[in-house]
C-alpha cells in the first residue's frame, strides 16, 4: 500500500504553504525593522528592502532547484547530501535551525517593546519577552493542532491592519520628504540592506517539508516566490506610510508612533495590538520550523535521535525546551535587538551559501535529477552566493564570530553523533516523518484552505 502522503490524503497544498511563509515573514521584520531601517538609511530604506528581497530571491531560486530533487517525505535540504555531502547538508539545515531559534528571541524582544509602550508599562521588555518564551514553549508542548487554523486568521488580521496603515500613508504620499534620500552615505544603505535579510527568512518553512508538499515541483517554487513578493510589497508599503507620518525617530516600536500620526490616537494601540499578535505568531512559527528541522536532522542520523524525540502525543519536547532555552539566553545576554538581528542573518547566510553552492554544482553537472532547472546554467546560483556573501561584512565582526561559533558547535554535535549516550528510536522518527506526523506538518494540514 502506498504511504499516506503519496495517496494525497495528508499532502500540503499551495495556500497553507504561502500562509505559513508569509505569517513567519510578517513579524518583527515589519513591526520593528522597518522603523530601524529608516533611522539607519532614511528614505533609501525603500531601496534597502528592495535589494534585500532581490538578493533573497536569488538564493530562493537555488532553494527551489535543490528542494525540487527531494524524494517523497524528505526535507528540501536532503538532496544536498548527494549533491555535496551529508556534512554540508547538516550545516545548511543547522544554519536555518539557528536562524529560527535566534529569530524567536528577536521577535519576542519586539513583542516586549510594544507591550510595555502601549499596554503594560510596569513590565519591562526583557521580562515580557521571557514570559512570552515560556508561554510559546508551553503551547508547543500542549494540544497545538489548532495552530494551523489560527495562523490563517492571524495572517489575515495583521495583513489587513498593515494595509489599512499603508492606505493612510498613501493618502499622505505628497507630504514625504525624500531628501536626503540616503542618510550617512552608501554605508548606511548597505547596513540596512544586510539587516533586512532576516525580514525575508521564513520562506524556508516550505523547504523544510518539500517532499511532503502536493506536486512539489510546482507548489514549492510558487509558494516561495509568492511569499517573498507579498512580503516585499507589504514592507515597501509600510516604509511609505512611515515616511509619510513625519516622525523623525522611530526606534523598535516606531510603527505605533507613525500610526498615531497618520490614523489618530486609536492608530497606535491598533498597530501595537497587531504587533503583539504578529510577533507571538512569528515566534510560534519559528518554534515549529526549528522543531521540524531538528526532527528531520535526527531522522537522517545527523544528530543523536534523542534530540528529535517526540512524546506519545507528538510533541518535540527536547527541541522545544532547547529552542526556548537558547532564545531566553539571547534575550538576557544580548543588550537590545541589533546584535540578535545580525546574528540571525549571519546563520541564515551561512546556510544560503551552501544551498547556492549545491545549486551551482547541479548546474555544472547539467541539472541531473529531473527537478527544476534555471536559465543561464550556473549564473543565478553564483550571483546568489556572491550577493549573500557580500552582506556579511555589514553585519559586524562580533555577529560573524558568534555565528561561526554556534555553527561550529553544531558541527561538533554532528561529528560526535555516533558516540553520544543519548538514546532514541530513529525508526519511530522515520515513521512520523513518513506519515507527516510532525508538529509543523499537523499545523499546515489544519490550515483550512487546501
């Protein structure tokens, strides 16, 4: 008998993939980074979002090429094991695992900033973020099958509120002061562009499960491209609204300031509410994405099986606790969100470099494997590699060193995976992955639109 996912009963369609990707992207990337981007680069923040989206699209096309060669039930990264080596496959997946976990800390710091400024002044941003970490962890250790259904509603709600803000901003378009277009020269534009990379990470959610998606050769590319385009258009619309507001200093909760200027006294609390909902939703999506990656790493034998072990009810206890612990430590140790943003980008770029390298090698070999092919042979993967690597100098030496150290720590775990005493059943994990019984798969299956 064919496996369940091959029968189409549990396969995941285009709309759930797009909804989850957009929901993961539209979080702190718009509610926090948009204001910081304008503070950094002025009106050229529009150009920074556009460049970051273009650079991410180049790498996304490499993801499409690699993931289209995955087998049913595999993650989209699995082909890297054959294209490059199992070690490079691990490093790509580990990079995005770190990106997801670090992003949890960043979005919850943003949550804490909005919560304190608009709703609970007595509760500091750090304390609020730590409480939220605990709440998200408990949610993922409880009956979370409704996450998929809730995610659709949350995405619709926050997009609707943001479009309302954009509408008010467009009505004041003529009031925007476009000069000086770039603050502090080209360096500030490059810095803002590198910082905004994290605003587009999230499309890789669908790459995690490419082999479990219905008609992956069509669905995965469409989901990735549609998600990046939707997110980019929303980001640019929000930047226009912020510029039209006349606010001169935004900071982490600057979207609320702009809303108050454009929409009146009710605008700030409305945007703050959307920001709190969005950042909590984004943190939960990142926990699900991180858990999916760790489960699949364990199922592939790249980490000890116990790391991906799930409870009888299908909750990835070890992964959730580890993600919550790392996020909490980052919230406490990192003073402010800028270092966390840079660190998140560094780990994502490390992973993207590997995926671009894999796609380039496929091009050199003449696109074997029957998956998606790109025009121009290896030009697009090469440009994706160079464009991603070019962002690293703008992210700072400290973030680079920390990112390299965290990546190296993961590689040590990979190298010692057969020597650890941590127990676990690989066959059980393989069965759960094969039948789409992982938390992320259940969440996507429960999004009501197929």
